[in-house]
C-alpha cells in the first residue's frame, strides 16, 4: 500500500477544501488548473501534492480565465477536469463557463463563496454568487449547481458534480462557502464499490459518421475526444450538429440554445436533490442551503421543542431550481422562511414556486451565518 | 471526358466549411497554405493534430483544418491549448490566431505559456489591425497608421512580437511575411519538430480593411511593401527587428533547446513515484 491511492477509504478529519479535492480524485479527476484565492486555495495546494502522486496534472495558471480555459482543453483531451475559485475568480470565469456550456464540456467549477461584491470579505462566508451561478455568462444556457452543507458533502457532492457534468456534458458548479471550506469535520471516504462513477458517453459510430453535437434521446450528444481519430470541430459560435458555425441561421440558433437549456430542464427530476426534515405535518417550512441550513436545522428542532410544527427543506441542488419540492411544501404549509447570506437571491425562486404561500426572507450579511435563534424567531413570527 | 480530380491538399481541409470567409488579397489563405504544406512535407498524423484558434479572421483556420480543432473565446486559444497539451502530450497542438487575439486580449496568456515553455506551437498572422470588426487599432498597429479608431493617426507604440516572444522564453522565434512562402513553410516544419513553446509571426496583408486607409489598397500593393522592405537577418537581435514602411526585419531569431513543461512534469512524476511512501 503506497501513498499513491486515489481513494483514501476510511475515516478522516479534514477541512472542506481538502474533502473537495479528495472527492475529485475519487471520481477520477486527473486535471486541475487554478489560481490562488482565499478561501479556495487549499483545494489547489492539496491537489498540487496529490495529483502528481496519481499521474494527474496540476497547473497554476496566470489567472482564472486561463484556468477554466485549460480545464475545457483538458476535458476535450479526455480527462476529467476541475478548477476552484472564489467570487472574484468566479466573475473572471464567466466568459468561459459560457464557452463550456456552448461546447458542452463536462467540467467542474468549485466556487467557495465569500462576502462580495468585488474583493469584499476574502476570509468570511457568503451566499452572494448564487444567481451568478445561473446567469453569470451572457446568453441563454443551463448549468447545474450544488450546495454542500458539511465537509462530508464537500466530498460527496464533488463526486456528484463530476457525475452530472459527465452525464449531461455541462459545466457543473459546486457552490460552497467559506465555512464549509475551512471547517474541519469527520469525513468518511467510502470503498470504491460504494461510489457511483458516471463517465461521458462515447460515440458508437465510426469517425466518418460522427457529428459532435448530434444528441441522443436524452438530448446529450456522445463525446469523442481529441486524438481519437474523429477529427471534429467545436466552436463557441452558434453551430450545427456537425460543429460547424451557422451564425446566420435563426433555425440552428433556436434549436441549439433550446437543447442546451432543455437537456437540463427535461432531466430535472433526475438531477434535483433536496433533503426533507420533519416536513410531513409542518405549518412553517424553512428553505435553506449551504452552511445556513445547519443553523436552520437547529432552529427547526428548537421550534418543535416549543410546540411549533416546523420543518426544513434543504436545497442540495440550487440549479436547476428545485421547483417541485418547493411547490409541494408550499401546498402543505402556512408560511415559508428563507434565510440567506445575501440580500435575497434564492428567496425569489422560492416565492415564484410557492405562489400564494407567504414567504418571509431573512437576510444576513457579514461575518457569520444566521444563528439558530435568529431563524427560530422568524419561524415563531410566521407560525 | 473530363474527370474531376481532388486537389492534392484537400485532405487537409474541411470541404464542408468552404468557401472561406476571407477577403480577396488577404494573407490568411497563404498562412493556411504554408501550414498544410508543412504538414504534408512532414507527413504528420492528422489524427494526432489539434488546431486551436481564438477570435478574428484567421481564427477560422481551426475550422478549416481537417484535424481535431477548437475555436475558443477571444484571446483564450493559448490557455485552452495548454490544457490539451498537458492532458495528452502525444498530441501536436498548434495555435493559429491573430495579433489582437494573441497580444491584446490574450497577451497575458502568451507570455506565461512562453515562460512555462508549454510545448505548443503558435502562429500569429499579424495584419496590424482588427480586421473582423472592421478595422480598429490593435497592439501591432504601426505609429501614425490610420484605422477606424485612430482617424488622426495611431499614437500607441506597437509591440515587437518577436522580441516579446524571445524575452518571454520561447525556444523558437521567427518572423516572415506572406511573401516568404517557402521560408515560412520550412520555418513551420522546423517549429513542428521542436520541443517547447515556439512562435512564428507572419506579417500578413489586410488590403480591404487596413491597407485601404494606409495607401495600400490592394493585396498586391501590400505584398509590394513586403518585397521592397523585407530584409532577412537570421539570428539578429530580435529587439532590433523593426517593422516600418522602409524596413521589415524577417528571419529566425531564436532556436534553442530547453526542456518543455510537460517533459519536466513527467520527469518529476517519475521521481515522485520512486519516492512514494506509506500513507
């Protein structure tokens, strides 16, 4: 047994950044390109040591624009690839997140959210990049975004992010925050047989018959990689199913952009994950995600102790938005409370899905997330 | 009976992408021609070739080449190519793009890829302006030239691309004009056989957009400038390799041996694997 194991099965004490890095290695990621930024730097540091042990590539690029460009290149060359950053770097990456969406590149982008805007609060947590994860690059496209609430989930959801990226040929975003990234907790790394790994579909046709953007029934095209003899072209321009630019065709544009969005929306039921706690008989539901969901869980328990029927809907998937789970709880509760570490982002999606059920927003900005008491008070006001 | 024969070089091009978008008198076709001639002379395996371009007129080259190809966002061809080369060092990765793409919006990527000595080969068609957007001033526009955004004459000093490449650490640096087709072809061949980061600047005519505002209305007039002014000064100091109306210094400026990033990386991997300890 050498240090060169990709999967460190067993019980560990890790921080979230390291757990994320180990999750990536566990799923077969063998390419990381990044640029130092607090609070995501430990992901890069850990992978600069671990990648070479496994024959993988670690490279520090000149900026975040280059980092994601290199990740897209590596993915097209056949490797599972990832980058990690925080708000300012996430902003720089938006250009090529659009390119990854347009060229249907499986890749994972980790954004460890800190306080913004601009340089903001580098060492403190935030949830201010949630809408950017959905709308950050220009044009219409779809991404998948996941929100971990614990160090264990930084490991688990990194694996999940790669699986979704590979299954749907889509850039997948792991939206952590400074606390889940820097907090140290117990992490159980499972055995290989317990980890589900999804790899991109490969073409079943010969090179002469291959169209790189001809979708299957699930709207996802099989993906050849560079050097496999398919000699295909990919471009950020509007392109037909052969990958050739068709910048003057409204028909091709409509078909392509619609498919890029629908390959996610039509598979929403398979993608979306939430955790439901004590919702069966709840009068008040808290909808929360990330580190805030941990405080929300304490608040819900406290409310139950005081006789208020409260429950928690924890969003594990942020995008596509868990429309149906939210609509379901809206039907059975009198009020919904949404605590977020921003000025109100996911709450608007909750309001839209909840229709007539009143939604109360609890904003928190600055050094720490909501206390359980703050959320509890809001539950009590709405009960 | 007339028999239709395929062009001997059509196997290097994607017929589905033709006709190309370039104006008459443009030099991009010559750059592509020299490139495919070099591929042919080397009998390079097209299945192992990846052509990467950024945005701009010459950026369409990736799509025209019958190899794996990728047309990136503006300025990002080099970092994309870096990812490809490191992920699969067996691939020959060639970036063909323009002066604005590689040296304005992509300038930072160029100098760092050269510094790291990533084994990618970069060909820059330098036409002195942004052609595709209709002729604006760019990082290589000569002083006092007229463009759509320098109507009173350009007051920005242009980059000397071969000096920049040499100073950034490229292992092979050359400049030719589109008039030097044989030398350019040989230069591309030499570059494709080298290890590490290599760079060729091709001074290329843009009569429709740049030339017409600068008293060279046709491709022929621009080529006449190249013929009249070009001086071959092989291995001269690249910092003195000027481009003016009187003199265009061309030639090979750098040809050195230096271990590439990917080779260095794999040597390190071997060392790490030897030293692997118990976890």
